[in-house]
């Protein structure tokens, strides 16, 4: 009979087949975590300290507190290795920000999730070594596909954290030429010379359903709509708003601590919002 594999999960060693984490773990919801893989040869880990140091650096870079001291993690790594049947093993350490109701901005003190597993270290066959491997080249797409509503949201989480540190509600991403692309969890639209302007749909923005709704409402009421790249500081820019399922449209009154126009919600923004809310109200049944 094959030996039961054992995983370490948040304080317990348990059979791998029973090892689960909560569905609201931020690793699952946002890819909000980091990991390491360490090779072990007959009980001796290769460059263990270098892996632990990188683990610590990764945690610091994404502002996840270490779940326990590095020396304790080293002990848990060894214990996980010893509870599993592989002499030559690869031990995985995964740390996420923890479990919380889904919100990009982590709320309150979270307890980081720590899991450790040990699997057999794969070894290339002699045939593979003799033939070598084939590779291909690709344009680097890491991560340049914002049109995909992917759960790989670590950058958005970091953007929201930075916004919160600066007492702001949202951060807007800029391209190389400082065009405004979109927010961490919103699309961004502006009123420029009376027209509703927003970045065109491409790989740099998510095609927001609410963005479409705002555009539709504007068109239905004969506002000009321009889908084009735009920047802060353009002449004629009088209003900025963000859109998302959770916001409809929301006026942006300050950007980088400076008032947009007079620092009050824009008139057209609030008009578009009213049209959208009216459309939403018709969905409610008595
Ligand atoms: N976020 N852009 C990004 C990067 C988003 O994550 C979202 C939505 C939007 C707006 O899309 P829509 O209008 O379809 O909601 C644009 C959701 C609200 C979230 O992650 O919670």
C-alpha cells in the first residue's frame, strides 16, 4: 500500500487528501501570496537559507507578514519532509495573505495562510538528457492581458494598498506615456470638452460591463462619446469618474491630492449616474 502523503496546513500535519483551505483565502481569490520550492537530497536541503531569505524578501515586497519566524519555517519544512516518503524531494512553501471577505484592500489584521508539501523531486531520464529539450520563444505577456478578468490580481491588491496608504480610494494605472488606462478594480472615464472620453478597449483595460452601460446612457442622451487615449491635464478636462459593478459611476474629485476642476462631483458625471440608476431601478420587481 502506498504511504499517505502529509501536508502542513496552518499549524497541523494532515493527510494530503484532507488538506483544504477556505474558499475566501486570498491566494484563491486574488493570487495574493508568494511561494518557494526547495530541493532536498537524502535529508539535506540545497541552499535552504537562500530560499528562506527569498521567501522573506517576497513577503516584504507584498507586505504579507511572515506567519512565524524563518527558523520555525525551516523546522516545519524539515518536519514536512520527514513525514513524507521521498528521499529526494521538492518541498513547497506557500504563504498567502490569509482568509477575508473578498475585497481588493485587505481589511484589518489577517492571519497569513502557511502550507507546506513535499513531493518527489523529478529527475530527467537519460534519454531526455541525451536528446536535450526544445524551447520556443514568446513575447513576454507577464502580465499584459488586463482584458482577461483573471484572478491573478496581486498587482491590483498592491495598487489598492498604496492608494489606502495615501488616504485615497482607488489607484489609476498609467501607461508609458501617462495615459490613464483604468483603476485597480474600475474603469475610468472623463468629460473633456463636454464629451465622455475613455481609453479604448485593448489588452490594457478590462472591458467593464458598467463602462459599456455608462457609454450607452451617454449615447442615448446624445452626449458625444470618444474612446481614445487621454491624460490628466488635457485642456477642456472638467470631470473624471470611475465605473464598476459595485459603483455604477462614482465621481473622482481629487487625483494625487489635487482637485479635479473645483473638487466637487461633476454635473455630467452625476447626470450619467442618474440615468444608470434609473435603468437599474427598472430591474427591481415589486
Ligand atoms: N472589478 N477594471 C478592473 C481591473 C476591474 O477589476 C473591474 C471590476 C472593472 C469594472 O468592470 P465591471 O464594470 O464589469 O464591474 C474594470 C470588480 C468590481 C471587482 O474585482 O470587484
